C-alpha cells in the first residue's frame, strides 16, 4: 500500500494528526470534488432539465451498486440512507412485532442501538433482554451468553459488529450460526466496519446490515446504506411513506402497497451530490483494497497498543488478539479525565481523538492514511500527559 500517495489525497493529514475516523473520516480530494462538481452541475444546468435529472438518477443507482460491491450483495438489496442509525431504525420499526416477542442486545452498545431497542417494549410490547458485554469478553463467552438468552420467543439479535467504545470485534459469524439454528434474525450495526474491515454479507448469510458513508469510508456526512436480504424485504414495512411505497393508488383512498423492492422505503427528493461523493468514497476504498485497509488499520493499532503499553500510567482497554481487535484503540491515562486529555491533545499537540464516556477512556482510530509518525506523536503526547 502506497501510504504516502494516500496521504497526499487526504488533505487533513497535512494539518493535524487525525485519529478519529471512527467518528467521522476526512474525505479524500476526489470525494470533495465529486460533491462540488455535482452541486455546480445541477445548479448551473437546471436541476430538472432532462440531462441533469437523468444523470442524477444514474448517480443514485451507482451509489447503490457501490454499496453492494462493498458488501458483496445485490444492489436490489440496498437502500441509500443518511447514516447508520437511519437504517437501524428503519428495520427495527418496520418489523411486524407481536406482543411478547423478544429482542436481545448488549449493555455496552452505542446509543443508536440501545435507544431504538429501548423503545420497542413501550411501542410494541416486545421483551428486551440486555446482556452484559465487556471489552475483555472472549468470543466464546459472548456466544454462550447469547445462547443462554435465546428462548422460543426470541425474534432478533441486535448488535454492533465492532463495539465503538473499545473496538471489540464481535463474533458475527458464530452468532449467525447460533441464531440461524434457533430461527432468530440478526440486525447488525456496521457503523465501525464499512471501509475498515473486509465485509462479505452473502458469506455471513446476513439478514439486515446498516453502514455509514462518513466514517471509515471517508465519504460525505449524510450518506449510508442499508442491506436487507432479498427474501426479507417484504416483511419490513415502511414507516415513513411517499408515493414510492405503493404500486398504484387512486383518488378515492384505494391503493396497492408495494412490498418487494427497496424502493418502497424511498421518500421523494434525495441528494445526488452526496450520492456522487459516496460513489467516489467507495472507489477510493476499492483502490486501496478492503483486505489491505483492514490489515493496515489493525497493524497500526497493534503498534499503538504496544507503544502505549510501555508508558507507565496508561491502561489499554481494547483487545489485542487478531480475532477481537481492529483499528480502534481505547485507553486511559492515570490521573487525568479523558475529556481533559482529549482537549489537551488537540490544543497542545494538534491530535484529534475522542473521549468515550461509557468507559471513561480515550479512543484513537488508526486508518490506512495514518502513518507511524502519527502513532509516535500520539504516544509521545500521552507520555507527557501522564503523572
Ligand atoms: C456503533 C455505532 N453505531 C451508530 C453510530 C452512529 O452512526 P451514524 O451517525 O452513521 O448513524 C456510531 C457512531 O459513532 C457507532 O459507532
């Protein structure tokens, strides 16, 4: 991987040590250019003139194809969304819940998982089981905890493929096997995976998977994609509807619902400039290669964990073995609150990381555009913040 050339294409790398892609990634120039070009094209050539309108539709289709290529699924199973949370809500609120149905999730989860899940009992009489999850849990422990929690009423297991607090990579394949055997569906939050680890949803035999464009994919804010496996599309009802939700309707209240395509979830106007940026982001990712990106993010995180472990007063919370780790590294510095440390790292060293309140820690995300010097700068700054 030619890191130097990748860095040249990501302008933020010239100004700071950016280690917060797990929140929002800095776009490469090609993404920014695609968004700008399309905004200009639409405005200067009339947004509804036939060539502009037609090319806008093509861009939306290309964005669906781009997401499908990333996830190894069909573009008919993809809906463009505005973020991960958008897709998660769409599935969770669109399923036909019965009183007493059970949903399983984990206490350590992101609020985009927890809050939509917490509302299910109130809205639909669903029973929610929130299982313990710790950064140190092994895959076997997680799988056996879920196995114990599954009952004949369990309909859905809902979790993040990578835990945002600490980078714990969940045993998605093992959980799939377990849930498949038990007739339980899985809704996966892929906020921390797309553009970070190689994904093959077909091989994983996935039911529902939601990803963002703005994080590891380095796309624009306001982009994302939801996958629903083809045979499950009819069982998810749109909760926000437009004319696209029906196959036909008349002036007297009559209509024929549209059940079997992702288009039923579409509303009306959507942004072709953002979709154009998303297409470029996926192209940039493919140029680097999914497996190469995954290997590099993990190896940089490995370097960071190793170096931080040698600094007295630093505690590392993220797993270190290959199966459970990724490009997210969470750590605490003795004697300093994580929010203060994050502020100091920015104000005094020009380093962007984030605090994670759930674990009172600091999280650094190492993407392929980061380099060894970024790691050294962070480690040296952290060393100076220790007591
Ligand atoms: C696990 C997880 N889920 C959901 C989100 C929210 O993502 P989005 O803004 O794409 O909805 C995040 C953001 O950090 C996350 O880490």
